[in-house]
C-alpha cells in the first residue's frame, strides 16, 4: 500500500478499535482489498482475500462488509443498476459516469479540493439535517463515446 492507502487503512482500523471491535486477519485483509482496488465487487474482494489468506471463509467476508456498512465506513454503490461495488466512505465522493459505455471515473482527493461543501452543509441545515458527507454522480459521454456520436 502507498502512503495515502496506508493512512486510510489506519483511520479505519482506528475507528473500529475505538468501538471495541476486534480487527481479525480477515477483516484487515478485506479492508486492504477495498482500499487498494478500484470499485471491487464482493467477488473481486473474495478473490483478493483468498490470495493472501488460506482457508478464506466467504461468510466472514460478507460479515466484514456488513460491519463496515453498519459503521458507515463503506459505500455500497451501484453504477450499472445491477452490481454492487464497494469503496471506503469519504466526506466527498464524486464519480463521472459515461451514459453510453457506462465507464466510471473516480475523482481523487486532490481533484475534490475544488469542491467546497459549505453550501451543501447550508442546504442540509435548511432542512434541519446535519451534514455528514455527499455523493455526486456526473453523467455525460466519455471522449471515445462522444467522438463516436459526432
Ligand atoms: Zn463512454
Ligand atoms: Zn469511486
């Protein structure tokens, strides 16, 4: 894992420990797999974990995902309306989706710095809601599909 991935990993482990949750080997491997893979499905995660730990119990992979979802540490997204893909929850989450080939691009933390969430916080407050995070999906055509269409 690179430094950014390691930081994310440490944050999640820290939150789990704070809640008194034991970080078993399988839990640690599932979290690593999600951090280091772009939008993995459950099957992707199982395949990755099986490589690093022998005798992977598929049920514990499911249980870990449920635990992370319950703790609001994980997003379960669907980009094609069928498959669920996972990623670590962030305050800012923006994806670009091509409506023709359904390709997904994920904006990284540095790109997201241009987005100031204070107006969204204000909108939430207007509706007596606290603000925790936001998710945006930008739709359009990718360069390839745009060129095909014109
Ligand atoms: Zn496209
Ligand atoms: Zn993403």
